[in-house]
C-alpha cells in the first residue's frame, strides 16, 4: 500500500505540474513535492530500520517522519488559504474578513495544541 500511495502522489504531482497549476497554487506544488520526495526516503529508512542490523535507524525514521508531518501540516494551512483566496477573489471584502478568521483559527489551534501537550512522558531516548 505504501508503494501505491507513492505512485498516487507522483501521478498527482505530475498532472499538477503538467497543467501548470504550480504557478497558481505554489503551496500545493510544494506540498506535493514534499510528499513525492519524502515518501521513497521514509520507505527506505523504514525498510532498513526493520532489519535486524538496522535497529539504530529508528531515531532517523522517527524524526524524519515527524519533520515531514509537521511540514505537511503547515503547508496544508497555506494550501487552504490559497484555495480560499482563489474562491473569493471576486469578493475582496469577504476575502479580507476570511483571512483574518483563518489567522485567528490557527492561533487558537496552536494555543489548544500547546495547552494539551503532556509533559509527563520521559522521552524516547530514556526508555530505550
């Protein structure tokens, strides 16, 4: 399934760039590029980590995966803003109000995320 997912990302990215949509939606182009580049790397590291001789690659996979995950989340916000701006380009007043609401929503999301983080876990390195 991971290879199928990679092939779908690659096909979507190819069609996206072939149609020239990366000029209209640059954040979506970066998002697709991130997934097309990171998927083979993460799959290779996961394969090596699963081997008996590759146990020390767990940290490489762990931190790489979460870096891609966080970058994807940030890029998805910018993709939403791009789509919103494109959809409301004919209504500049609504677009300005909507952008303000987007900014407040992200601020509230960050505050709630930081407030719900549990600091009771000792960490990955201490339990190993």
